[in-house]
RNA sequence: GCGCCCGUAGCUCAGCUGGAUAGAGCGCUGCCCUCCGAAGGCAGAGGUCAGGGGUUCGAAUCCCUUCGGGCGCGCCA
């Protein structure tokens, strides 16, 4: 029987034991088992797994935790997977599994291959993951990078867990920023016509990347635009510039292997006389969440131009926000928030019940109002989870890399990817919790040592492949596909504690994937892979001092085959996890 | 002033949504290895989980509060 998720399996068995106790009248019927868990204990002396069942159920059962634990333990002792059961501490039930259980788990991993760890807990629920959403006003810089990688990896994780995922990029192409972009591009256009434009004025975009836009405009329109007034050339120039900027951004994303399914234009919300923003406000108004009123002036950050006025407000305080939020500016146009509500309404109308937004740290103050809006629009039936990714501090051998946005001299994403490679960037962006500030050292990520987790994990996979190459040299008739050994090999030969430890680590993978997906925390995969690689390298190292623990034993083909299966298990999981992170699993290190 | 995030070993950080005696890497100390099974190994020291209070069988984790750091606070997006 394959154990594709041994922890989930044991949880079922613990619950079954409790059901038996209900049938026996020891536990009251209808008792809530939802808080019962089966976890790997921190301390290996406590066995392979521990369940809190007795402690969680004790109160409802009106029994002492330890007494109840003994009764549950008695049932579990009969389990075929279980070797030893002990009641410990305040009422933990510690389980030690038979080696055969871990062997079953290893076999399941190999049988499933790239599908090991995959689950259907998402039940095909449509989830929208919106990430990056950088303004289309220039190339992506390193600050955008983390959100892009995070969103992409999270999407991978959710797909793997059975959700129906749409990856989405929101193009902010409707505000003042893109008008500034158009004016900047217009200067480059005049420059392309031969005019000396001098220095780019303060407030416009100075970067050289707009020169091709100017050249393209000159090629397309000749000097005709130069004679027109701004009102007539601006829309043309803006559209051209946005299209070319988006092409650049797509290319930047592609360098990271990030490929959104949908690029959603903010301006499309108000195209062709169809005012979706107005419709959205109307829909909120019908629900009673829009009113005309006054706001208190913001404290602490005194605005000299504060004007106390009656304005159109969204009652976000009805959903836990601190203050109601304006929907229209003083000139009567919609606020960014208003169109953002309309955008999120579009997501709801497209059938998504679970929305995930990935934002930069500077937008954190925006979360409550957006969640309020989603709750209001969906009558609380849909959820919005906002993942805030914190700043990336770029270092070179410990020294901060200067990045000033002025004069366009920011560090672009492309520069970084070109310097250290996509894999290093992607892995390191995920080797930290999203809400913690991240140090990214351009020198360290290229080191070939244990200090560098990217290297260490990839090397684990490469080393496994190297074992197979050497094994084929030693035993010429080994099958090309090592996984074919799974059925034939006598895995009971894997009995060394270090080998069992590795099997336990492999068995943990589906559990890690499930919890990372549920928590929307892809970094857990990265840390898990580092642990798995560490265990694997440790076993390899044991072979130095103890040749009988090497993977390839010349005069014992049977043992070699068993160990190759174990190594294949490691390689399978490393490759799977790296794929979730969007990082290559190399066959050799160069 | 208010809101959000963070505060865990000298440093950089994990800690599986409340579990048992809080972990890893680096650095430090002491041994070993340094014939490509190369891109090191073993052991050790090192903690008031920022401080205080609360919730309960049980708190680094949840709540309140104080301190320290970061981000933000109509008419930018």
C-alpha cells in the first residue's frame, strides 16, 4: 500500500481510534476532532510522530489527558505501521513507526515521481494571484523582483495543491504616471527628430530606455506630432509608450521565468463609455456602503493644502478599517482606490472566490480598505489575502549597493539576473519569510559552499545524478531509469539510522507542501529543501569515514540497488521542490 | 497622533497557525581531514524568545501594555 502522505494517513488512523472509543462509549458522540493533529516531534527521542489527541479531547470527554491517552494508545498499538506507542508529558502519544512504513513512503515517492506531494486539497477552487503590477513606466528594478518571484512560486504551489490558479498582472496605465511617461517619451521623440532637448526636466522619466520609444514614434509619425498640441499627441504617445514599456517588462519577467496568464489594464475599466468604476460604486451604494461626508484631516503628517470638504466615501469602517475612504478626488475624477475596487470586482465577476494580492511593503496600509471592499462587494462570501513582500537590501560582499532612482540609475532586475543567474535570484528571494526584510548579496549567492543555500540544494541534486552515473559505471546493466529499481530492490536493506532519517525527511514533503500552500508561504519549501539536502550530504559524508555506508558497494549489488532507490527518492523530491520554486535542478555543477 | 510589519544565540535567520528540554548556518573554541567520495567532518561554549501582564492542561506563537526599528497615513499609483 503506497503511503503518499504518511502523516495524513496516521492522522486518519488516530481519528479512527477515537471513533472506536466513541463506539465503545468512552468518548461522547459528536466530539470535535478538528483540533487533533499528528506532527513530527521536535525531539527525536519522542519518536517519529506525536499526536495531541488526548489533550485536545480530554475536556469534552471529562477525563484526564493521560488516562485518555493510554486508551487511545492501546488502540494504536494494534496498528500495522506502528512499532511503539508511548504516552508522555502532559498527554502526548508518541508513535514510533516500523521501518517498513518509511520504506512504503519512499516507494510512494518514487512511484509518483513528479506528482509526489501533489494534492487535491484545493478542490479546483479558482484562485487569482495578482503580483508585481509595476507601473508601466520603465524597466523592472530589483524591488519588483521579490514580489514577482514570490507570486509565481505561490501560484506554482497552489496549482500543485489542486487549486485552479490564474496569474495576473495589473497594468496601472490610467493615472498621472503614464501621462508623465508620455511627456518623457515625447521629449525623446523630439530628440529623435534631431532636436537638442537638453536635460530631462525634474519629475519626468530620464532613463535612456525611452529613446527607442522616441525613435519608434519618429519612424511612425515623422515630425507630424511635433506640430500638434499636447491634447492631441498625448494619447498617441502614451499608448505607444505603454505598449513598449509592457513589452520590456514582459521580457524582464521572462528573464525570471515569470509568465502571467492575464495582463489586466486599468484603463480597460473605463473604456468605450463603459464606466465599470461608476458601476462598481453604484453597486456599493445599493448595499449602503457609499455616502457623502467629511473626513478628519490626517494627523502627524500635516497637509498644508488640506481642504475640508464633503466627498464621496466608502464605508470601509463597516469592515474593520480605521476610517472611511474617498472614492473621488476634488476634481471629480475617481481615486486610485475606486478603480482598484472596480478591478477587484472584475476578479469576483470572473468567478474567483479566493483572491491573493502580492504587494510591496509601502502598500501595507492599504490592506484593510481593499479587504473591506472585497468583503462588501461579495457580501462577505469571498476572501482577499494580501501578502506583503518586504524590501530587498542589495549587497555586494557585505557592502550595500547604491541604488538611487534619480537619473534612472536604479539597479534593474535584468542587471542582477545577468550577473548572478535566474536560479540564485529566485531561490534567495524565497529563502526568507515574505514579511521580513531580505539581504541579497551578489557575491555570496555565487559561493560554492554550505553558506550558500542555492548552491547547496542544487548540488544535492547534481550529486545524486553523479551517484547514478558512477553506479552505471560500476554495474553496466543497471536500468537507465533508476526508478525501475523500485519494485525489484530489497529496500529492507536500508536500515542504517542515517538512511532512515533520510526516508523520514522524504516522507515529510507532502506535509510541507500542504502547509506551505495553506499558509501561502512558499519559503517553507525552500527551507525544507535545504534540510533535505543537508541530510543527503550528511549521509554522503558518512561514506568517507565508513566505506560500508557508501551508496555504491562493488560486491553487493542488492544493497547498491536499495541505496540507489533512496538516492532517487532524494533527487525526486529535490527536483519537485525546486520546480515549485522555479529553480533548475541541475545534473552536474559547473 | 493613528494603523500595519518586525524584534528569537555575537551575526543572518527558521520555528510546521498553541505542544514536550527553543533550532540551523556563519562566527568563536578544541580536535580530525585536506590521495576529486572535491566544493570538509566531529565536538563544545553561547538564550530572561525586547520588557511586563493576561488567556489555559501548555505561549516564541493568541490578547493587552511599554520600549526599540521599519513602512504608511484624502486630491500618488
